């Protein structure tokens, strides 16, 4: 099973980082489309260095795997920047997260255990 990631809008990717809070957890106007197994999902990215790095790599066509009975994961071609990154907590179904140690994205479809 494969997944395709594409940017729907990338207005801030090429802009300078000056004056921005790198720890920003506010949604940006950058949305990506994930397509797999006949489903099309849209994710809104936070305005931070890791999200902008991901958007700069799009479009991608990746293999998707089930992991832990609660998430789908994809391995990116390279790790994303870790500038100003921190742990994620309280993952909920529908959350798209970056897991630094493995360099993969995780899309939760059930509660995190």
C-alpha cells in the first residue's frame, strides 16, 4: 500500500525565518493532501521549521505501514530538521506527527497507547 503526499498550499515555505517563533504550535495556512487506499485526507501543518522542511520535500510517493494497531507510518527520504522541535504528547486520532528517532511520519487512527 502506498501513500502520496502533496502540498495544497505552500505560501510560507520559501520565506525567511526571521521574526518567527520556531516553537509555534499554531496552525499555518499550509495544508497537505495524503492519499492512500482510496482515501484522501488533508492535514494542516503547524508553522515551524519541521513542517516547512516537510512541505519543501513534497510531492512524495511513499510506502505506508500499519504500526501498533493505532497508527499508519511512512518513512521519509531523509530526516526533517530538528530546529526548535520538542516532544509531542496527547496524540489523538487524526494527528499527523513526526517521530525524530526513526525519521518517519505517524498518522494516528486510534488512541495512543
